[in-house]
């Protein structure tokens, strides 16, 4: 019953997110049609926004559907999903992200809802670093009982540290951290920087 409730909660989030996205896409498409003849450049901007929102919604759907699939109820599958996400980044851009995983994680079973939220925090942390201009990054995913840890290491060169700090102090990420009771630190050294994230675990 508890697992069923978790799956239902995640599915409800998916339903709400898709509804919101479709509502936004519908409004943007109407505005694009209105501007198509007299302001084609403005219409193009609306179409690009539709494309971005559509892509983001599809990704959110894939993540949530993955999370509620019973066959993915293990940390081994979660770390495989992380690697798949990073491989996609490496394949479609000049960015190179390498991940090292603590082997102990593969045999530990975490709460499904927690596992989904932790994965989303992982993705958002990687995206924040890349948006700041980082081209190479090494990610350590470990388990220091009772916490799951993400440590992102990258060179300072080419990184907009102000943008990085703004991203990691933003409302969206703060809400994700609060939901997981997690802690996040940005540590800056002379030639490199680290993002350290500590997430209290919820074991099954």
C-alpha cells in the first residue's frame, strides 16, 4: 500500500506538470498564430519557446514514468539512469562529464519517492554547472552512511562563478533540497571548484 501510494503521488505530479505545460504551450501557439503574418520574428520566438517547453515536458514524463516502473526499484537501476543521462550530455555536446560510483550503492535499497527526488537533484546540479560554462566535470556518487553524496569537481577556468552561485541559491533548487532535507555547498579553490551535496537516506 505504501509503495502504491508513492507511485500514485509521483503519477499525480506528472499529471499536474503535463497539464501546466500543455496550458503554456496552447497559449504560446495562439500568440504565435496571431503574430505569424505581421511579426514573423516574434512568432518564431514563440515557436522556439514551444519547442523548449515540449522538450522539457517530454523529459519530465520520461523521468517520472521511469520512477514508477517496478523494474526500476533499485539503486543499481538509478545509477544506470544517472550514467545514461550523463552519456546523453557527452554525446550531444562538447562537454565531458565523468562519473565514479561507490560500488556499495548497487546493493542498497532506498525509498522509491526519495530515489526519484535524489535523481532529479542530481540532474539539476549537473545542469547548473553546465549552464555556468563548465566543459569538463567529474562526479563522485557515494554513500557515507546515512547519507548519499554527490560531489561535482570542475576547473574554475571558463566557469561563471556568479551564475553558478545564483543557480544554486535559486528557489527551485532550494525547494528540492528542503524536500530531501539535503545540504549543498559550493567550495571554490584557486584553480578548481566543487559542488558538494549530502542527502539523508531513506532506506526501504
